[in-house]
C-alpha cells in the first residue's frame, strides 16, 4: 500500500487527504477541487510538507460517450498528458446491467505515447489499483497520477 484515504459523504468542494496508512497520522498529499460542486472541474494536488501545488487533474467533459478521460496538468495548469479508458469497457461499465462490476482499465499517455496502464482490481468494498510508472517522464510528479486514480475511483463510486 502506498496511500490511504476516505471520502467524506457530504461536501461542496472536494478536499481529499491521502495518508501513508489507515491510521491516518501521516498525510502525504492532498487533492483540492478548484470549483464548487463541479464534477467536470479541475483538481489541484498539493504537497503536504511545502503546501505547493505539484500538478493538476482535469476531468474532460466532452470525451467520447461512455469513456472516462482526465487531463494531467503541470502545476501551472498546462497539459502534459492524459488518462483515458477504452470506449468499449467504458460503455459496458456504464450502460450494461451489472456493468458496475467491470473493473476500470485505463491508459496513460504523454506526448501521444502510451507510458502506463492502470488496472482496477475487482473489489466489492474499497479500491485497489495497479500501475507501472516506470515509463512516465521523470520530471512528472507521480502523486498527480495517483490523484487521478483516486478521483476516478471516487467519481465512479458516486455514479453507482
């Protein structure tokens, strides 16, 4: 395990804190929604120790129907990559009976090149995601990628 978080049930703006374990004593980083109650909004990722923004994740509002897509942004808000799921799996997850049982499988791209895959394990309670970050550019803070995975899980859970 590299991080632990719990989602608050009632919220106007997301303020998600990621901890080192389930004791929730050591905060690693946090995700803050920039807009109020806007599921298509931008989420800034902050380093807990310094308070500095290390990157942003923006949910793409007009991607293909049934396909989740997120833009990965640098700390200035400039696009550097994207996380997107395949259309077929997205359609099955969203529109077929029992589709919510289909785990997500998404691809990470930088400069049009696939650099990683993210696979969600099937779980009834909680989320477990697997990702190999070895080909992600070194200058990109991996916590931004982890934040996108957390947001995918939380937004998906809200849909169910």
